[in-house]
């Protein structure tokens, strides 16, 4: 009996230490949908190189921020703009101030091989898809661009505006024939694998992120530092992103 008790006491610290170690090597990155093509390549590579087990989830930035606010077990929040990152900061959901990590231009995409003329947006027949301006930063930027060009009201009132929940779903809807045109981040347009696009004369979007409060761990911290390092710049550029200005 005494030997059994000693064995239990001896083994307990070993098992107790193993669980925190596993937790330190894992985590979940909640990333804006515009980042999906990059993260699907970058996170598996990072895990393999560093011996971590980071997972990833995607959605509109506003949706992810509110999920974190509701207690979703996300460890790193990567927003497609500063506004939703600041929202998370104001709600005291982040460890410190959110920081910029990339920029991304906006494009006009269509399913044809030849890049679209921007004048095509003035057509009275073509259906235009954008992401939800309420939750998707690139959707808000797309709406602002159309308003600036005096096109938004005509497209909306004629029933030619399609709203997607995030940029990826918006792009896929347009690709499948649900719209003739889509205003998307370059990363999403590139990931569609077909069609062509033209850069819009709009200020590139700056993406911000931060570690979720109370969720800091070596894996999370290491990836966040890496994402803002010169080492990650080549990956960012490969998927249409640029370092922050």
C-alpha cells in the first residue's frame, strides 16, 4: 500500500506537467477571411518548423471579435482592419495594444480572362457582390469606394447588390455565378483560381492583430512575433500582402 502511494505521488507531477506543456505548444488563430489563403499555407509550415500545433478559424473580423467577446477560445485575433482590433481593445479582450502586420489592396474581380475595366461598374445590368459592410472591413471599404464613385445607390436600389457574410463567401458566390462582379481583397481574388481583376484606386487596407487577453502562450506569442518579422515578408508577398507602412 505504501509503495503504491509513493508511486502515485511520484507520477502525479509528471502527468501534471505534461498538460500545461501541451497547452503551451498549441493555440487557435482567429483570422479574417481575407487571410485564409495565406494562413492555410503559413500556419502548417510554422507548426512544422517550430514544433507547435496552432489551429485556425476564419470569419468576418466583426464576427470573430464578437465571438471572442462571448468567450470563444481563440488565442490570437487577426483583423482585416484597425476598427475591429480597436473594438477588441476597448472591450479589454487583448493583451496590450493591437499592432499592424500587413496591408492589402482592393480589386474588382470578374470571371472573364481579360481584366475588367472599372467602367463596367456603371453597367445597369451587372450584379455586384461585396462582403457585409457591418462586419467585414473589406466590405465596408468596398461600399465606401462605390459611394465615392457615386455608384452605390444606383446598384443597391436596382437590386443588383449581393452581400456576402465575409470576403471568401462573397468571392465564391461570384465565382459560382451568383454575381457578375465582386469587390474583394487581392488575396481572396487570387485564391479563387480563375477570373481576373483590376486594382481599385482605394487606400490599401491595413490589417491589425493582437493576442487575446488571458490566452498568451509560447506558441501564440511566437507566431505573432513571426508574423510581424522580416522572415514572414516573403510569405505575405506571395499571397498579395505587403508589410504595414
